[in-house]
C-alpha cells in the first residue's frame, strides 16, 4: 500500500463535499453526496489499515514517493469535512462535529509535518531530484491549505471568544504557509515544464495538482472570510468586513489564474493521450483538483451572488463526476482484474513445471510519477 493511493480517497471525498458546496436542491444530490462520503470514509479505514500494516515509513526514503505522503493528510481532512456536513443525519451533530474535528486535527498535524519534513529532506540531500521540479512536489504543500478550508467548517461549532479566535488564526496561518510555499513550488514546476517538458506521458495527470492548490486557496479565502463575522464582533466588525472583502477579491483575481492552469492542464493531458498515455494511479489527479475548483467557484458565487460562477461550479461538478467514474472504473480493473490475471498465470505456471520458461510479472516504478504499473 503506497501513499499515493490515498489520492483515490481524496478524489472520492471531494465529490461529496463539493456537492454540498453547491447548495443545490437538485433531486438525489443529497443521496449522491452521502454515498460518496460513506465510500470515502470506508476507503480511508481500509487504506489506513493496509498502510500501517505495511509500515508507514516504508517509502519515505524514495525521492519520488516521499512527496505523496501529503495524500494521507488530505484524505483525513476531506473525510473529516464530509463528516461534519453529512454525518449528522446518522449520528447527530454533536458526534459528527467531534469526529470531524478529530480528523481535522490529525490531518492538520500530519499535513504540517509533511510540509516541513519533505522540503527539509530535499534541502539536506536525502530527497534531492536531479530531474528538476515536478508537479508532485506540491503534494506535501497543499495539505495546510486543505486544513485552512475545512477548518472554516469548525469555527461555528466552537465556543465564542478566544477559542474561535485561536482557530481562525491558525487557519489563516495555514493558509499563508501553503499559499507562499505553493506559489514558489508552482513557479519552479512551471519553469521546469517550459524549459524541459515532462519526462514521460505517464506523469501528465499530475500537472492538475497545480489546479488543486489554486482552487483550494480560493475556497479557503472565501470561507474564512465568511466566518470572520463570528469571531470579530462589536468594535472589531471592520476586521471581519475586511477579511471578507479580502477573500472575495483574492478569489476573483486567482480565478483568472485558475482558468489559465485549467486550460494548460487540459491541453497537456490531450497531447499526452495522443502520445499513448496509459492508465496509472496518477489519474486520480483529475478528480481532487477539479473538486476544489467546484468548491471555490461555488463559495465565490454565493458570496458575490454571481450566477455565472454558480453555473460554472455546476458544470465543473458534472465534469468531476465523469472524471471520477472513469478513473474509479480503471482503478478497479487495475486492482481486481489484473490481480486475478496474475493469480491465473501463477496457477498455470505451477501446474506446468516442465515448461521451458516461465513469464514473470514484475511491477516497476515509473520514475517521475512514483507509481506502480505493469
């Protein structure tokens, strides 16, 4: 169980939380989001058990796979957000907030650790990469931004006063940490893409991770600005108004950058599909980033009353569902069908010991993607 597979849980959980963010009364949407949240929660439990049984630090020394240790943190945060929003119908609001809050604390702690630990390892030479910056370098950088966005859901549930003040302060600090380091990383990745391109077509889906960073930052800025009025009251109302204005302004400006990255990532993907890009777990990069754009556009549309942004969020959500169905189907086929085929090949080999040669199926890591394919 490699850490990059937690991206499947992120991609599934974001379908649930982004559906809630639409604030739509469309028939069946509540049921759909609940099913996706339950699927993500179940997947998180199973993946965590397999991950810890195999040794959580097993792949930490790999200079490529180490970056994907940010995925478990984001999986915890995504499922935690879904728990706060969707679990009250099953276990009540109090229990849902406590469980969601615990998942937020765990995901935030893991995310901050990876955001600091991975760069330290790279600086000291243990995680150096001679091939230059890759989009996967953003994986340990994005979790604090996810914590900032999902932490906004907890503000209304904690006691007024210093506790709320402390929580929103932490969320804005996480926002700043991830934003500045993320923009620095995006600039390095963009420079690498311009000067050297991608090392192979198999890592093309990871370009979408840049979009996830941008979309999640818009979501965090707008949602935190909306919750500021619960913290800054009385004589501090002007601070709340300023933070709300800051969130909306940031979202509108960063939206243009998101459009650029979306079109660029789409063009790179289409180009590499024509070059024969085959399926790998990196395809889950198509889901979570699009989901963050849904939440960002929906939050910004609700804050500004823009029908255009609300319409864009609905279109993006439909695209997210299509992407999830495609990637989930290919993943199930890869995990289940391929394993069955390998078992059948092994059975035939055992029953035919006199065969002159025996085919060995070996999984080889793809260099820049850090993923296992046949």
